[in-house]
């Protein structure tokens, strides 16, 4: 009945990948580039009871993972990294605040689900990965 929608599947994957990538890129940017932000974020992570270096891992995963998703390069690796990053954020920070509200976990949960969708769907035909795989 809706078989005609199959023609638009690559466009849907592209939109999902680019939207998640831009969101993660911006979140990572704010943790890395204003002077002192990366150190402060790592200290915040340490105050949550995790090793401080995981703050660096999270920030770089968000920034570089987002960039990779936008261009469609190493998409499975980037999507898995983002999914893990969001799962940790949900469990360590947002879960205690409930589903909704400014600190709730509905937004990170949405990003987690989107990352899993991309991970299981693949990068799509409109990605650098698909062009490299054809050679």
C-alpha cells in the first residue's frame, strides 16, 4: 500500500543522520571550544562520580561523532558512540529528574533512539560511506 514511500527512504535516513549530527556537533562544540569549557565539563563529570577523562571522551564523541554523522563517514562508529554517550547521560544525569522538564530525559532518550535507528539502518545512499564502499 505504501510501497511508493520506499523511494524516499534514503532521504529519510539522510535527514535523521544530519539532524542528529548537527545536534551532537553543537553540543560538543559548547563543551570544547569556549576557553576552559572542556576542563569544566570534565570536572562536572568527575563530580558525578565518574573518571574526569570520560568528560573529554564525551565531549569529543559529541563533537566529532556529530561531524562524522553530518558528512556520512564512519556512520556506524559515530552512531554507536552517540548512543553510548546518550545512555550514560540518561543514567548518570537525567533519569533522576523524570521524563519531562528542563533536566528530564526525554530529549537525550530521543537522541539515543535516533542514534540506534541510524546504527541499525546504516548510513544510507546519500553518505560518504556508501561512496567509499562502492570502490
